[in-house]
């Protein structure tokens, strides 16, 4: 290496990075100006560009922004003021270029942690839709804490950065959407509650000064279409009424920002009412920053800034498009569009360098808060070691999360749980029974341990004399080929019970892949030959259990009518097999309930996929739907029988005040178990734009056999807000309301608050 050639600048006596000619920091040296020589100070410390700790503020550095006694905003201001325009712009891309003269290494902003750190060895939990089925926010917080701990360990090992493009909190408004598995379902309150805890678990830790990692709720806003009839997510213009925007599409983002304190938000590919999300001043400035008080940075979905110009054609030139995106509030371009066009935009006075400073300051402030520039001794997270990766505690958490996520949809004749003592053989059948990849879903990590569903059954029967027979039967997708049916049918005939693992995979649903291909699952049913396989096994007369392994819901009307027991197992993560088997054989009592509506096969003929209206036709989600679903939101059975009684609340509730709903729950047996209590409210004088009913509270309780408990569920005043067309805002209407818990109903009235009455009297 030619040291003199590669050194950009040095200060007498300062400790500096020696950069190689590729811009990669290699060793820390001291520079003596009098002798014009380098003195090796920390030889051998080699850090990879983009993912290195990059702590350059060691004792002996002379940069004023390294002073640890200064607050982060002051340090940020000092650093940004020392940069050239070109250097600033090079920081506004997901790959932020190094600044050799200041010793600042490059940084890659893009990493994933949807349900575990992605693309590396890490613990893999159920996909978020399954996690939503737990209705257990505290579990989400614990799980996210484990994810961020592993993220910090991986960062210490030079494997990942500290900024993560997760969680996905778009509303799962239509079952055809290929990314619904990534979300927390169709209810805005449930989604907001879960994401608040997930964001807190990722970002908050045991170091009061530094942030653990940065969470990035996505995709803001009204994003839920990948590719439908030649309309792609890149060009789609989501036409959304304000009622739908504020009642459905935005609440989860508001919760993530106002209550979760998310430090980053990702703007989406699509336009919203004619303005691309990443250049949408109403969304990014008026709502996100002015109304919700967001102080972090906005990053685009990858190439979404480029899409402002093409295909949206929102502005006439690339420079205008780049400038408009910055001025609207998009600080970080996941792509290269800013790098290519922002300097020209400044030169053409489409925006000023001061506008650039705002974005760059937001970005550097988060890097300071992550502690990436400071010595490891100052940042407690730097002490986390590799022994925490996929450790026994995290593996047990993965098992717990998977167990709590499995929904028992049907259990006719109490065929479940299976009694090991009465079994001689079990047939495990289906394309998803022994698939080691499908259980991980998408944006997955690479766990060193995982249990397929076949392995889970074998493990559950390891200390018995029960024989396990296995046959794949068919593939998930492809032609309706029956060539593997014979082995499956023969296995079923020989067995005392047949367990079929059918469902979907990434060929059917995924990013950029909606369920709209007529050759796959456009009718929401099982694709390929799977329905034929199910009917063939049922025809043997062997008692049959159907386990659905999928991301988004599957319409299984025939199965609901004919199959005695059905479980929804989602993509359950690395512990999926053991978790589902523990429920099948009665080692775990199921408690999950559906976070989405499962529609029947006719839904797609009644509701256009690209219509964003919640009230069109038969209505979307349980909040607006007028048809009877196959299984409703909140449905989920247990091996226990729970009885509700004595539902009550206050007769009057002042606007703006919280209130409690009380109900008595009894476990009538035969097993101890957990029960999810859902509190629904309906506005008796609703307009057509308002939901038919909406979730306003929930809790999960565990009861022993015969235990009876009175439970109080707190309902925040915000939960009763509906869109008011006259004021164009969300308000609590003065009216009568109904509260439903199971089959029980009570009512109350909302009345003006004392402060409102005083204001009226003063008039």
C-alpha cells in the first residue's frame, strides 16, 4: 500500500484512520507533521467498510464533535457544519460513503429484522401475522428485545449494521396481498399495539445514553398491492378517502411514532391520492412531523425516490423529483437517485444546501445516538458477545411464540388433542410437512436449529412405540399431478390418524408476488393438487387433521365442512414443528385467535383488489364487511371451555376520558389454559364511512381448571374516535354505543366533557 498516496489529510499529533485506495479504513495511526511520518498507534485493528463499529472518537482525536460531554444534537451540528455539499449528499443514500479526511467510515443503512435478524445466523420467530395471533403485546416486546440483542452481537462481530427496515405495519386489507404475512393483521388498534411494543423492544435497552438499534416502521402509507393486472406497486396510485386514511391506514403508524417513538419511518412506492409517498408533503410533513411530532429520519423504500420521477412522473425532471422528495421530508434514498441528481438540483436552486443540512443532520444524529463513533468502553452494547446468538433462552422464546400463534379453527368431536396411548401409527402427509425453508417465511434469518412439522411429530412421539409414516403427496404449486398420491393414500390407510400439512409458499405469496395468478391461488384456495390430496386422504376414512402452513389466510370451505380438525399454523419460524406438535398431542393448550378475517372463495369476485375503499361492495375486514366470513376475526378455539358473564361498564363516558369494561371469565375445563378477551364497540348512529364495529380493548389471561376471575379491560378514549366529515378530523361522537364480549352485550353513552360544557356555557 502506498501510504502517502492514500492519506487524505492529517493533523499534527492526531490519531487518524489510514485509508486504502478503495476507501476502506484499515489501521489507526498517529501522524507527526514535523517528521512527516506515520507512527503505528493501533496496528491490526481492521474493520470492514459499511458494517464496522467505526468508533473514531478515541482519546487523542481532535474533532470537536467527538466531545462526549456534548449532547447529540450539538455534536451533530458540529459534524455537519464541517462537511462539503458533496460529502453531505453522499450520506443521503443507503450506502453512505466514507469521509476519509474526518476518519468517518462508510455505513450501510439497510438491514432487516422482521421476525429475527435477516440473512444471517440468528433466531427465527414466527412471521408477524402469526405473532399478531398471540394477542400478547408483552411477548412482542420480549421477542423484539431478543432480536435487538442479537443484532447488537452481530454488529459487534461485523455482520450487520444497526438500522433495520422493520416492522411492516400496513393493514392487511385484502387476502390476495402477497406480503400480508409480514403485517400484524387487519385491525388498526391491534397493529398499533403490537408495533408499539415491537419498536420499543428493538430500540430501548439497558444503556440510557445510546439507542440499541433503530426501528423503521414501513411502508408509509396505504401500501398493500404488489402486482395486479399490470399495475405494480411502483406506479400504483392509492385513492384513499380521509375517513379510510385516518380510521384504517394511518393509526398503526401513529402508534409507532407517538407511543413507540420510532426513530425512522419508510415511505412507500405507491402514490396516495396523486402524490408519491416519498414526495408527499401532507403525509411526511403535515401528518408525520407536524401532527404526530416525529423527529427521526424518513428513508425511502428501495428506488422509491427514483419512482417519483419514473414511473409516477410527479415532476418533470430528475432534479425536480429529487428536490421535491427532500423538501417533502425524505431524508435517505434507498438507491442512488440523490447521489446522481441532488447536487445539480442545488445548483439549479430547486432547494438549498440548508435543506440538505436538515436531512443529513437527522441521519447523523441517529448514528451518534447509536454510539457508532464512540469508544466501545462508553457503549454498553459493545460488550454483548456471541454466546447470546440463538442461545437457549431465545430458542425457548421461539417455541413459546410459535405455540401461542397457532389457531385452532375447528375441533369437531374433540378429535384433538391426540392421545398417544391410543395410537399405533400416525401418517404425516403433505408438501409443507418436511419443508425446512417454508416454516421461516420471508425476510428470514439462518437459524442453526429448526424443526420441520414432520420432525416435530417424531419428536413428540420419541418415547412411544407409535410409528410415523411420511408421504409428501404433491407439491405446493404446479399441475394437478396425482403421481405421488398412492403413497400418501396408503400411509393414511395404515395409520390411526392422518395429519396433512398443506398451504402456501413463496411461489404463491411474497414481496412483488400477489395471489392473483390464475394458475396458482387467485381464488384463495389451496393451489396445485392439494385440495385433491386432501379429499383423497379423507376418502380413506382415517380420522384426519388439517394443519395449514401459510402466510396469508386460505379459503378452505370444503375443509371446514368435511375435515374434523383444522389448525392455522402460519409460517411458525424455527420452532414451528415442535410447537404445532405440542398442540396436536395436548402438551400445549391453544390460545391464539385470528388477527384477520378468513374469507370464502367468492370474496375475489365481489371486491376489486386495487380498490382501496374499506366500504366498497361487501366491505373489507371485519370492521366493514357485511357478508358472513368463513371464519371471523378473533375466532380461535381452545381445549378448554370458557364461560363469560357479568359484562359491565359505566353508563356514561365523558368525551376524552378512558373507561373500563369488566367481565367475569370461568374456565370450565378440562384443561388449564389462556383465553384472549376481545372488547368490541359499535357506534349506534354510524354513518356509512364508519366501521360496523371496532376493537377497542383486549387482554389475555390464564385460568386453571375451574378458576373464575373478574377481569377489567382498560379502554383509552382514543379508541372511540371516528372520522367527522364536518370538521375533517377524528372525534369521539356524542352518541350511544354497544360493547360486545363474545355473545354478551352492554351499552353506554358518550357525553360532553365538563370542559366542553363550560366552553359552551361561556358562549
